């Protein structure tokens, strides 16, 4: 079975989206998964159109894993730089990070509950 390139790109962007959300709370753990997602997106990205180097990838890594500003002006600047880098990475990978794509990424990242639904507890035979 072969996985579609767009699906792989989307999954890698979901990993960045997760790191982006975690960065709002502080420094992100520099995991192998985050490194792999950034490297994969760099490898498949079309950097001819807008970026000729690794700048947005390096900036995302640095702001997420090194910078730990979570309050005030430094935190706003940090999140703006992460957002700008994230948008450039997504664009280079062929996906515009608009509100629909952001919503799809957040939906894809939701953890499903193993708990039964409330309707499963009802006794409909009474």
C-alpha cells in the first residue's frame, strides 16, 4: 500500500501544528518526531518560489525548542515568528495554511475517547 504524498505532508504539518500549540505554553521538547517532520517537509518542499534556504525551518525549530518566552512582548514576537515560519513551511509543501486547513489539522489531531457514549448507558427497552 502506498500513501499519498499529500497525506504525508498533511500528517507532518499536523506534527508542526501540535508543536505550535505546545509552544504557547513554553519550550517544546526537541523530539525526534518534530525533527523528522521538519526534515521531511524541507525535503518535499518547493523552496524555489519563496524560500531559497532553510530559514523558516530553522526559525520554527529555534523558536519552538530554544526560546521559552510565554508572557509579554517576547512571547507575542515568538508566536508571530512561529506562525510566519509555519505558514512558509506549509506553502513550500504545497498547502496554504488557511482557516480550513488549520481546522482540519486540529480535527485530525483530536484524541478519541475510549469511554462509551452517554447513549450507550441508557436502557431503551423500558
